[in-house]
C-alpha cells in the first residue's frame, strides 16, 4: 500500500502554521529528566481501527502547542504487524477523530473541524497523494458517526435545542443574561443545562453524500449518547443494517439526578419503532455491540441502582430468543472496552487484576474465560478484526501506545512508538511493586516510584499520592495530571497505595469505602507512608501528601489527623465540607450512595457518622502548610469546597496558597494552565521538603 502524507497547512484560527511542540530542546536533552513542559510534548495515542483485511490500523494522535495553548488530533496509519513506520494522513489544519474504514477498505472516514464545524470527511490512504474531502454538511456539525454494514446509511450525533433559549423566551430583552431553573440536574460535571441535548440522527448515504435526515430521539430532553462522555460506543448498527442499538438514560430533572438507570434500546429504521431491551435492570446498561453475524447483543451492565462503581458485568443476549447471560460471572472485577471476535462467539474485554488492567478472552458458547495478557501495564482498550487483535497500552513509565496481541502472546508486540524520540533523551525512575501490611492485618499493593539515578545510600523526601474516584485503582496509568514519573524526576520517592475502596482486589476491598470515607482507607494511607519512611533512603522528616477529588478529601482529612507526619500538603478540587458538597453537587445518586444520603436525614446512624467525620470539622487541628487548587467549572466538586478550606487555613495563620482556574473544570486540561499548575505544585513541595 503506497502511502503519502498531506502537506502542512496553516492554523485556521490564526492564519499561522500550527507549531506542534514535540521536540526536546538541547537544554532539555542535557538535563534528561521529565518536566511539566516536556510532559505536553508527548503525543496522545487513541481510537485504533483495524482495516477490513486486517493489514493496517488507523489511529489518532493528539499533539499540543504550548504557544497556541491547544491541541490538534491527526490521523495515522500503520501496518498491524508493526513492520513499517506509521504514516501521517492528516495535517494540523483541523483535528481528525472517530476514524472508520469503509466496507471495502479503500477509504477512511473521520470527523474533522477543518471546514469550520465538525463534519464527516474521507481520505483514500493508498492514493498517490491522499487528499481529504468533506462528505457531510450537517447544520451545527457532527460529533460522532457510524456507517451501516453495507455503507448505504449512516448514524451520527449532533446537538439539538429541545427547550427554548432565553432569547426565544424573552426576545424583547436581548441583553438579559439569566438561568431560569425549576428542577435538578441544571448543571453536570462542567456544563450548565442550556436546553440542548445530543441526539442520534440517521441518513442515507449515496454517491459520497448524506441523503435525508431523521432524529431518532426527537423531542427527548436527555443526551443520547449519554453524558458526560457522549461516547459513540453507546450506539451501534445491527448486522443487517436495519436496526440501531443505543444506550440512553431517558429521564429528566430530579429523577435523572437520583438514578443510574440507563437502558439499551433498539430502533427500527423502517418502522420508526423503539423497543427497550433491558427494562428489568435498574442500574446502568451501556455500550451495546452486535456480533458480526447479528445473532447476539453484548453490553455492559451494573446491577445496583444508584451505585456508579458497581461491577460492570459483560452481558450477552441471544436476539432470537431473548435469553440473557452474564459472561463475567466468574470474576469479581468489572469489564470494560469489549469487542467481538470474527467468529461471533468470542469476546475480548479489559478487566483489572492487582492494580493492572489486562485483556481477557471469553467464549460465549464454550462458557470459558481466560486472561490473555500479563505484566505491569494497563490495557485501556482492545479491538479485533480479521484475526488481528490490537490493544492500547500504557504504564507509569510509558504513555499509551498500540500493541498487537497474539493468541499465545501474553506480552504483546508494540506497533507504535509515538514518543520514542522523547524517551531516548530521558532518564526515568524505576517502579517497584510493594505489598504492605495494613493496620487491620491485610496486604496492600503499593507502587513505589524512585527518582532517576536513585542512590539507596542517599536520603530522599517522599510524597504520598492519594487517589481520587474514590473507586479508582492506582494502576499502571500514565497521566498528564498525576504523572508519577514527573514527581519522581524532581527528586521524590513517590508512594502510591491501593488503599481500601479501589477495584482490582475483589469486591470486599472495593465496597469498604462507601459510607465510610474516613475509615480504614485513611488508615491504609498511614500504613503505606509509615512503611516507606522506615526505609533508610527516605527522609522521614520531609514527607508530603497530595491528591485530587476524593484524594483531595483525603489530604484535607490527613491535615487534621496526621500527627506531624507531613511537612506540606496539596489538595486539588477536593471535598472539604460534606454538607455543602451534598447541597451543591449534581449527580445526587453519587452522594446518596457514597456518603449515605442527605445531611438532614438524622435517622440513619451510618450517615450521621459520615458527616461527623467531614474534614471541615477537623480544621482546628490543622498546622501544616497547604496548597489548594480549584477549577471554576467543576460542578462535581464545586470550587467553593476549596475556597472554604483556603479560608480556614488563612484565618488560622497556616501557610497556604490558592490556585483558582477560571476556565478549568474538575481537571486542569489546558496546556499552559497545566504547566502553571505543575510548576506551582512542584515549587510548593520544593519549598517545604527540599530547602
């Protein structure tokens, strides 16, 4: 397959070439350690799609420009064998996402904003000079799409204004600016409800153009695909191209805020009839996927109503009979990122084991399930086609890359090396798996990340990493926020425990935390840091702790209970006052399940205990310098939680600093903001632990 890349183009916003910052300066090479600036030079690899004949993989790489303070995603192509270098198919004139192969494998379609709005584009990678051409011109743009198996129809997602805007309600008052709210769920994670929602549309596709348009969710005041990720994996075509299967949480207002009950629906493109296929289950049902032969429907399902961290069960329905079976009943951990094999009876999926995420294979007919991959890494996705299995893999020492997974290969073969030019010039610290005895006699896996050029005869300050979630494993993840190698590169021993409340260690370990945020999991933090500070290479007088979200809660709670263990603390978007948190967060099912319910319900003993152990009730014991950061558009843990904590520290004369980001959410995601955030964080700990 002869391949050639598009020529460079100018950035449509500024008229100047978009300058990707992915090369290290000579000074950075000489220093040879990870810095906040270098972190944003890493390309982010994702969304692999295998060609119909299995010979090639199309995928996306997102790169950033610190100067332009934004990123652009480009489309790449590589042989699935990894035997040749990847070829870049699109330039930086606009981002490219959602790649999908045509049925004949001659073209790749994708979403791009290069014409001003996000539309469907097409490129023929084998052409002498591949040139992208626009296929759709949908008003308002398209956020995702899937072609029908025959390629004669396309489903796509776009936003629709369902409720009238303020301007429509008050046309005589064009300068008015007010949100009129009569029900809950008026905001969600990072956006306010403006009366517009994602809907699925279906069109014919003929001679390279969309024909007609039908909103299959017409009039519905909820998002399909579902908030907050709006993933196209919530929708798929049936094998015959007549039916569309999709997941939706068909509720509004208070009911929506209190429930996790989403369902899988089947829409008939010929009759317009929609049928609920999972009405009996009252928890989450998401990510439908039809087997290649059209006989089976697979999806992910949570059984417990209101519990967003319940086991994600891999379910399969025989469409002819309606018989449903859980494929993962023999394992305790959740399944994610599943895909069908060519035989329509093999399912691949990802699940956790001991703070790693591995690829598993299940046989629907033979009732077998086996772990395929092993090692200190995380697989975050898997796709299979034409006998080829590709996974997206990362570790604390490697940003995500693509690996080919063989039938008898537990290691995998790396087929992309997007950031090799950076690794070749960096010294990374070693990562050690340590099992630590907890205060109640259990064994807890803790990752210990050492500085580059670690010398066991020297003494180093140490940082205790407190995980958020709270039900999220401290796995082998690579992060553009909590990057363990970045922290270690500054001369710290990083201690990252898988305390109570995280998955991959069984149901009992996971569920302990709900309703008991200040319980055994807090003691687990102390077990981890106490074990490491006893090592001769750790300076026990120079310990710090940091974390975000529930990790931020943990830091606030540690601040009032640590008995002089720590010399400096850092909390990002953490829960501080559980009563105010309950009254200002948005997904009420989360606080109802994890905290126990509203603070005014005095009939529930466990609930009262939870609120009595809120960090804000311990501030009179605070003495430790603390750095606090918040994002104004964080509606899961509203920024006022951090303001309360900062005020408490300031009024008591405790050294403290507040980083307030007016244009960030629960995460600091803009490159320049992120560099400031990391720089301030590192300087804070340098001041108290290294000077």
